[in-house]
């Protein structure tokens, strides 16, 4: 039986910037971000997105981060001796929109509108990941996203998606076939992605 915590959505942050194809979310807690390639959702009529980049930096861009640990024995000690750092730093992530839901129907293409700023962002539970990735139409959007390191994002997404299904090998085989169709004219890129997907 699944742990009840696995079934409850985990709210990790809020949308702070949005376009028709992607959004940026600020996390509530420092370093508490979803992993690269994770499926997240946002909005009341939810849209789904794949985490494409994670960053941590100063909350105020005009105040750069300075090294503070020269005399510290551990990284934890740096934060213990500088408790203000938790309030001066922030973690954010970028996410590529790959679909949305209308009623109970999942649609594997861009929604008519992006999420609103301050919309809550949740990590999808394994059951939700399995349901959304039962079709792999998101691969086309990810392949053509133009983001830096898109192939790494695809590899991470497929590894996590496979782990959410009862038969991960079957999902990876299906993904390999879908990628072969999408990248028929780009064998080096296909091979590079497949190396990131299969152990």
C-alpha cells in the first residue's frame, strides 16, 4: 500500500514569472527544489511542466553572495553562524510547460494561457507522473524547447517517469521508439539521449 505522504501533493513554491511555454517558480524553503526532469503542476485547472533548470542565489540581485566559510569546519557551521543567509538567499526553478488538464482529460500540448503569477506549484506524486507519462507526447515539446541542456532534461525526465510505472523497462523501450521517430535524421543526438536514459 502506498504511503499517504506519497499521495498528498507537495507544494514547493509559487510562480513568479510565466510565458506561454515556461514558468519560473520561487521555492518556499532554500534548496527545497524538485529535481531536474521532475514533473510539476500549477494552477487550479492545472498545467503540467518539466523542471528544466534549478538555481540558488541572492534574493536581492544587487547584493551578491560573499564567501563566509573560511574559518568554518563544515557548511552547516556557515549557516549556523550566519542565520540571516536563509533570508538573503532563494532557490528557484524553471519549468517547461508540457500539457494541461481540462476536467479529467489530460491534454499533451500547451494550454491557451500560462499560469498566473503566484499560482502554487506542486510536485506530482508517482501516480500522477505515471498517468501523465502514459503518453510520451511531451518529448516533442522538450526536444524542440531550445533550452540549454535539453537532452539532459529529457534523460532525467524519462528516468523519473519510468520509475513511476509498474514496468520501467517497458516505458523506456516505448520512449526509445518515440525518440527514434522524432530524431530519425539526428542519430548522434538520439544516441546521446539514450545513453542518459538507460543505465
